[in-house]
C-alpha cells in the first residue's frame, strides 16, 4: 500500500512539473511572437514588452515575464518566462525545490508577409 502511494505521488508530482513546463513554454512562445510583431509595427521596445506581458497573462496567468527581455536589431525578440509548478512535496524540500521552478526562454521573429 505504501509503495502504491509513493508511486502515485511521484506520478502526480512529475505530471504537475511537466504540465507547468508545457504551459510556460506555450506562454513564452506566444509572448516572443507577440513582442516581435509589436516591435515590427512601431519599433518601440516598451510596446513590445507590453505585448509580451499581455500574451503571458492570456496564456498562463501563473507565469511571469522576467529578465532578460531582449530585442535584436533585426526585430527578433527573446523572452524568458518563469513559473512555479504546483506540487505537493517537491517545492517544499530544499534539495528538490528547484525542480518546481520552470524557466523557459523563447525567441520570436516578426511575421513574414503572406504567412
């Protein structure tokens, strides 16, 4: 019985971390594309950052846009999103708490005409 409980806990914890990583990745990708498109429209880094913040909030309210946020001269934008996986034990144990912190960096380029 204890063995089943431990296996179940591992499955839940692992699933929570994987799900959080997928959501953060989706939010980061959306933020990078939104920021690149916004920068392409008016070449304003603040406008691009706002677009990225809005995209993260829409895709994953539990994620945050963090530094670095970088706009390259060609309009490519690199964003980083941070999210904590909601776990039962992993984020409460000193040796494993970093496993619950998801940090994803994504790069987006402005949309090409006709695509």
